[in-house]
C-alpha cells in the first residue's frame, strides 16, 4: 500500500504517482516551485509531468486568453472560470486544464484517475467560456517536468512529500491555502517544517 508520505529510505520504493500530489518542502532552493503543490499527470520510467495547482497568474483571466484566441463568448468566460494558473516552468505558451471527470474530450482527454482528467486543447477552453465545460476545473499555462529518474532523485533528497489528491483540496481550496491544507491532510503542521531539511 502506498504510504501517505515518503521519507528518504522509502523514496526508492515509491510506485508511479499518477493522480497524486507532490508538496514542495522548504529549502528546495528553486523559487519557481517554492511552496508548490503539484498534481502529477504522468509518471513513468521516461520521466514525469505535473501541474502546479496553487500559483495563480497575476492579473491574467480566462477572458483574456479567450479573446486572444478568438473564442466565442470570450467576454463571458470569467463567469465560469476566471483565474489562470502558472502550471510550471516549462512551455508557458501551452495551456492545460485539470478537471473533474464529467468532461470528456475524446482522444485529447487524459483520464488521470477516476476523479481527475486533463485536457490540453482549445475545445475545452471554448466549452468553459460558453458554460459547457466541466463542473470543476483549473486552467494552467506551462507545466512541471522531470526527466528519467529526476523526480525519484528529488524524492530521495526529500524535496517533496506525497499526498493523495482529493477534488475538495484541488478544486475547492483557495490557492493561498493549498500548501498548508495539503500538508495538514497528511498530518503535518507546516509550522513545524524547517527550511533546512525535508525529513518530516
């Protein structure tokens, strides 16, 4: 059974983490992922890809993107999903939508788990703007990526904790509260973490 979080000795035995959350520990030294919570979409021997779910893009709204992309209902898009997030430091020009399983974009939708799908086409943005998108969704620009063995190495170095992903946590928690809430969901008080180490 997968443990809620991994220590140094456990990290080498962690199975693939598709559909789970990574929580950045203090002291990683990379401001791009400081206090990040990352939803893992793909994890395999070839590497991993995830979306940071708690880093809003300042002053950028769905209606701005919809207008740039000439989508219909652009002016009403923010009624359905206003905030855009920075999904990670890789390919900021690409959009990804993490969403509830009620939306199906055919071959373009990755069913990450029974509770989460991920779609990366303009169709889902048009559907969201017109009110026909998924019931719950987060829109990200860019993603977090790891090469073969890179994420495993970071886990061995205790850079991340692993947590189960729940829709309430991913979609229903304010961005500024997600890091603390995710840690709390695995029984860790963020105030007890030191920036010098990650063996909580």
